[in-house]
């Protein structure tokens, strides 16, 4: 992996493949190189026409973790990757990483076009909201050194996996790699704060964005995910299209997503 240095001195690790106009992938919660075969697969799908940058968000893998955390520092991290890519780039945001990318675009980062997949908003009563104490709860667990418990709590209360499934996951070898980034549950928790409440999306959070944006979701995902995508399309000033990928869920196939974003970036 290569590295860049963010504005606050934090080292951010990245890989790049391919040739052509740059694309930067912004991952969602927990994800980094040690547990993420999807990102390099997705990058390879675009590599014939694009140089694809996949990076480990701060606090994960080979990237640094300067404290205190603030969402603005993560926007600066993305800015450093875009600068390394040549000063502007297409961006693909996944899950909570999609929300980070939306915030980055609204802050004025030189994003040419933005494609996002399943930002996990809860905007109505089609799904129970995230518990009000979520952010305080995960911060308390992290402060006690219980990073595995923080991951398990996040999986139940934001990914909405059944508790018994999460208990089974904790017995698997891969869980140790997830536990290693347990402190970042608070980071994504802050990014999503107020956006999983069951209330309408804020009208002003992305109102300053000028970046053409494509909103994607899985046709096989639950209704609350569909509603979230449609709600974003209604409040965001530069959303050009809201599109379902038939048969897909939150675990979208790389070879299904890649041609859709490639077409959007080429248009």
C-alpha cells in the first residue's frame, strides 16, 4: 500500500489500480483491507477505464488514528486522496461512507461526480429508528476497552442483525479483524447521527452541493432502504437520478454496481 498525509498529519493508506480518470471508493462502517475482498474486486471492474483508489479510512488497518475524531478530519482525508489522484476525482460512496461522501461534496471538495449506494437513512416508520443513546453507548464501550462489544452493539443496532447471529459471528476467526477497528463504530456513529431517527432528512445538510449525484439502492433490499434513497433524491439539489439495482441488497455485487457507475461517470 501507498500512503498520503492528511491535513492533521494522519497517515492514510491506499491502493490504486488501473488507468484513466481517477475514481475514489469511500467504504462504509468497519471495512478495511484485512476483511474486505469486495473493494479490490470493485476496483478491478473499473480498472480498464479508470485509475481506482481504495483507501483505509482513519483508524483502520494501515491508516493512522489521530485524536480527537471529527467528521471534518475524514473529509480532509478524502481531500488528500483526491489531491494524490490529480486534484479532482469521481467518487463512489458505500453505506455510511456514502454519507461521508455526500458531506464531502457539500463542503466543496473537487468531486467531479458522485455515485452513492444505500446510505442507511431511516426516514419514516418502515423501520425502527436507531436507539437515541447509540452514540453515547458505543463511546462508553470503547472507553472501557470493549471494542468487540462495541462492534457487536453496532451490528445489532445499526446493521440490524439478529443478536444470535452476531453472537455466532463473534466465534468466527474474522471477528478479531473487526474488533481491531471497534473504536471506529463511534466515527460512523457520528456521521450518521440524526439520520437514522425515523424523521425526514434535513433540508439543508447538502444544500450547498454542486456535484452531480447518482443515488443507487438494491431492488432486493427492505422497503426502508428504498424510501431512504427516494427521500435523498427529494432533498438533495444535485441528485440526477435515483435508481434501483434489481435483485441486489446491501451486499451488492461488484460486477453489477461497476458498470452502472461507469456509465454515469462517462455521461
